[in-house]
C-alpha cells in the first residue's frame, strides 16, 4: 500500500505543474526555432530546444529561492518521466533507458550551467554549444535562437512566479 500511496501522492503533487510542462514543451516545439532558427527538426533537435526552455524556466524558479524549490524538483521529475516514456515509445529497451535518461539529465544540467553563466554576455556561446553542437548553420540562425532565448529569459524574469506556476508563459 505504501508504494501505491507514494506513486499516487507523487502524481497529485505533480498535477498542478502539468500545464506548465506542456507549455514548456509547446514553446520548445515552436516551428520558428526549426524554420528561422534552423535547429535540426529531429528528436535530438527537439530535445535540445525543450531542454533549453526548461533550463530557463528552472533558472527562473531558482531566482525565487526556497519558495520554488519543490516545484522545480517536481517539474524536473515530470521532464524525466516524459523523456523516459518517449525513449520507450521510440523503441529504446528497458536495459538502456536509464543510461539515456542519465545522459539527458546531464545535458539538462549542462544547459542550466551554460545559461546561468551566459546571462550577462548573452546566450550565443551557450546556444552554439548546446543547441547547434559547435556547428551553427548560419550566423542568422544562431542570432535568431540566441536572441529568442534571451528575450524569453527576460520575459520569464518579468513574469510573476504564480503566473508561470499556472502554466502561462510570456
């Protein structure tokens, strides 16, 4: 009974953050990133954009301090569950799903560090390294993605925490 209680209790805690997670995924899937930004429209490219948007959201939560610690953890758990499910859907076997999810979490951590460090000088270097993997298709594409993420981060900073918590992205 304890296992069931912990599973259903977890789901209950995560439920209020589901709209926010869906909004993050929708923003990461925005066709503009793939058309004007030339982000590869592949599983990896989509992961890169969703992870970038999620990283910016987690950094915004981090700025709230203790008040956002639990929601930040829960949002990350929703991401992990989503990535686990996606890997299983595309045919990754049970034995290696954990390794793939571990690499994805490492990638998310790398984005958190890169965007945290990139706030002042801008996101060009972080985008080059984490979205285009050192090979941006053009200067225009790099500028589009870096500027778009910088503007999104600034809009997140200007948005009330409760509004974000409700899944309303700027």
